[in-house]
C-alpha cells in the first residue's frame, strides 16, 4: 500500500517566558511586523497592567501604534475590533489580556491575514498558546480555528499580579489533560481514531508535572506562575503537534463547554474543567480522589454550589455533554447518560 499520511503543524516562531520579558515586544514587532505600524487589542484593566507598557515601548522605538480597548469575546466586539483593524491597517497585532482579548486578536489577525503576538496577563487557561479562539455568540460559544501567534510573550512579573484564582484555574486546565488523554486513547481503541503518541505523552507530562508539584503553587509567588505557565505552553505544543485540541480537551471540556455556553454558574473556564476532570476520572475508573485533593490544595473548589450551579445544571450538563461535539468520542459515549447515573457520579465525587 502506498504511503499517504500527511500532517500540517503550526508553531509560534518565538516564545518568551519569564521575568520582565515584556520589554522584548519591540524587537518582536521589528522582526515580524509587515509595516512600522502596530495595533494593540486590550481591555481597561489589562491596559493598565501591561498594555500601556507595550504601547509606550513601541512608540519609543518609532513604531506607529494604535490601541483599542474591548470587552468579552463576543461576535459583536469581534466585529468592532475587526472594523477598527481594517481601518488602521497595521502590520502586526498585539493581544494583551487574560483570554478574551487574545481570542479576539487571534480571529482578527486570521481574518485580515497579519501576524499577531499573544501577551497574556494571567495564566488562566491554555488558549494563550493555541490557535483556537473561542468567540461567544448569544447562547453558544464557538471555538474557531484561527492561527498560531507568531510570538508569545508571557511575562511572569505581570501575571503574578493576577488574582490567585486565575493561576489555580490555569493549573486545572493543564491537569485536565489527564482525562483528555484517557479519552483520546479510548477513542483510538474503540473508534480507531488516529492518535499522536508524542502529543499525548507531552500533554500527560505537563499535567503530571503540575500534579507532582501542586504544593509549590502558592499565591503571590512568581515561581508558581512560571511553573504553571511552562506547562500551559507545553500543552499548547502538544496541541500544535496533534494539530488539534485533542490532547488537552476531552470529556471534561465537553462538560465545561455545556455550562459555559448555557451561561450557567460563575466559574471561569479552568474551574468548570476541574469539576469535569474529577467526574470524568471517576467514570474512567481512575484515581479521581487524587485529582480532587490536588485541586483543593490550590483552593480550587469542585463543588457546584460554590459557583451558583444547581444539581440539575450539572446533572444535565454531564448527561448531554457528549452531543456538543459528537465527533469527539469520550468516556461519555454516544448517547445521553441516564439522569440517575449522572447524578450518582456527581454525588460520589462530591460535586453535588
Ligand atoms: Zn481548556
């Protein structure tokens, strides 16, 4: 039989992570911008945190710089930013923010075909290092394929100022690789889905590292931010190798997506994923207690009511999550889980 396999992988060209790396923004823009004009996409708080520094550094080096402050990653905000970007016609975009600003930047950069730099201001999820942008439409969240950032500048001295809750959520998003990879292996065994062993190994390595060093993740310590950010970047690399979010997104993410799309509860992405990981690990027959105690050691609750979620909210989310992305086979199977089985799994794991 003739060999016909092929694969396309996209990686960022440069990844700068650590103390005060934000200062390198000028050389990055000098190297990769298509012109001497840059557009910064940020928010009110993130502008003060890092956007202003990016703006003044670029201006000081003679790069014409425009700034737009935007809100959540909704289709409405996306359109506004895209119109602005087409008007100013920059040679590069710089997304400065926790998640939504970088998501908007990704999509706009892909649409107008210019490179962009990801400057995360909090280490709250692995989207800072992936080509996927989640843009929210009323009642639905779309994960859209955009492009990889040309560079990532993850400054730990900036990110350490974010509330500890974000760091814990970012760690949980990485730890969710545990069940994501189990789901991927299951889909490989049951459905013959292609699996990339190197991507799976790297994703597992990232989550194992954080589980092993969970006690070193503490508030206000830049070294903790460094540890989590490194593994967020490793997760991003695993996704790049797989050319898919598969190594970092399985049943626990399907569960999380249902609640996020329905706008249920006050949790942030990594917190929904944490609950999802605990219950998925239980369904896989794995050591869910270990995962749950890791979360509680970083003060991340996996109790639904702590996020204003009712028992019914999470029972329904768990039993219907398989249908949100039917092509992504996981432990949740192909049909709705029965109400009583979902309820029992959530009760045993202490989520309800
Ligand atoms: Zn995630």
